[in-house]
C-alpha cells in the first residue's frame, strides 16, 4: 500500500514523499536548525496556499491532486508541494527554488499573474504544467504547458454549439464586470468567425422600465441569445426573454443539479460544464471520490482540476511515452487534448435545463468531441 509522508520545513515548503496510501504529518527532526533541502529529483507542485485571496482555491486543487495520487500505483518521483503567496515574485522565486532543488517537472502556478511570471522566462528547460493562462499576448516558452478552467474557453466552445443552431444573428446579454466582458468578447469572436454571422450586445439591467423591452428585442426566429451572466442574474432575466428563442450560457449559470426550484427558472438554457458535475456515472468520475465537505460548485470544479492536473502530468512526465500531439483522454473536467502551440484544451459536456433537471445534449462529434456514454 502507498502512503504519503508530509514534512513541514522551516522554509515554509510542504514536502510530500510518495510511498503509500494514507497521509501522515510529521515535524522536522530539528525545526530550530536551518535546513537546506537536498537536491532530489522530484515533482514540484506550486500553489498559492498562503494567499488570502486564493488560498482556499489552492487548498481544494491540492486536495484533488492528492486524491488522484492515491490511485497511482507507482510514480517514478516523489512529490513536493511548494506553498506560496499570490505575489508573482514569490511564485517566480519558488519556481526557481524548485528547479534548484531538483524538480524534473512542475505543476502550477494557479493564478494568471503567477503564470505570466513564469512565461516571462526566456529559457525553461523543465516541463511546467500551468493551471491557468498568462495575461496578454505573452510568448510562452515551449515547455510551459497551459491547462485550466478558463471561462473564455467555455464561451468560445458554447459559440461553436450555437453555430450548429442554424441561426445567423446573436444577441449577447452581459454586464460591466471584467469576466462578463471577457465572455462576451470570446463568444462574439468565435460566433463571427463564420461569414454571414452578426452579433449585437445588450447591457444587463434590472430597471423595471427597460425589462419589458427585453422581450420585444429578443422576440423573433432568426437569432439566438448568449447570456454572459451568473446564475442569479440569468434567472432574473430569463422570464423576460422570448421562450421560443434558443439561449446559451457558460457553466457559471450552473450551481447544483439537485436544486430543481432554482434550475426551473433557467429552463431551456443550454450550457457546458464538466463531467465531474454533470455525469456522476462517467467512468472517470466514478474512479475518484468526491470531496467530503459540502463544497460549492466552483470549489468542486477546482477539486476536479486538481485530479486532471495529476492525470495530465503523468502523460507529460519525462521520458514521454507518446508524442505530445497525441495526448488525449477523458478527464473529470472534460475530454482533454493537446492544441498547438502549448495548450491542453478541456472539451466540456453540453447540457440543457429541462423542468429544473439537467438533460445532457448530444452534438455531432465534429462540434463537441467528447466521448459520450
């Protein structure tokens, strides 16, 4: 049986040596003494566990990653968790420290700023699987691989599904939040990638004088609607949208499959999310235990990210057993495949709210290539 031995060092790093099935914590033999970590070939996992803003998310990712290690019978390297703040300089320094300590593979960082800090390196010889994307048009090193739960990717994917509806015009409803603006831009870019497709944006409003106008604006048969809003705002405006018009959204409108009353207000809306939340009978999902605590949907997604980060890492560990371009597998976050130059895309599951329940949708393989059950 395998066991993990956890060792908290005076430097603030959390070292995990893989050797069995349970997690046990130990104190350093002489914590009062300065200790220099030996150079050991290992896998480094860099997470902002000390960050007030991202600490909870990082902890959940770590729990998912650790859960995935339990199913791995043999791993050629020990695993070390490096705890950082969300300061890009701290993350950069921890990444360098991990390399100096013998890391042969790095998982992380988790934040955009952290990934941007690593992406700024001119040379990166050690494969690094970042759990987010870099800000802006930063040219990333060839061995920096990008994987995560980027919402803009979902907006792009749902636009591809919307293109299969046969409509030629899209009405995009969003607010002024940074996330909504990014989702609107990503959807419109993909939607208009095909000639003859048009789009217009409408700003979300709770003004009673403007809401009745929404039904007039959305009425018709030649268009569809994309809602770049969270669940609460989507529920609020759903009754003002023509019920006969196709409506699409991202996973941010989905919070719980068991909350039929809440989901009933979203009837007819098509969205995408991961098998971890939508397909409990999916083979990959059934292979891993759910987190013990009653976590929110967002935290459950991060837990699933930790699981798939570990699984993807095993495909990338040197020496590679297959060309990187051929890496493709069904993950708990979706079907994962390589996309040049250095991205691993997560193809989600498509679903629709029907009478408060979740109904999975089958799309042609060329539209949404995930393995259906």
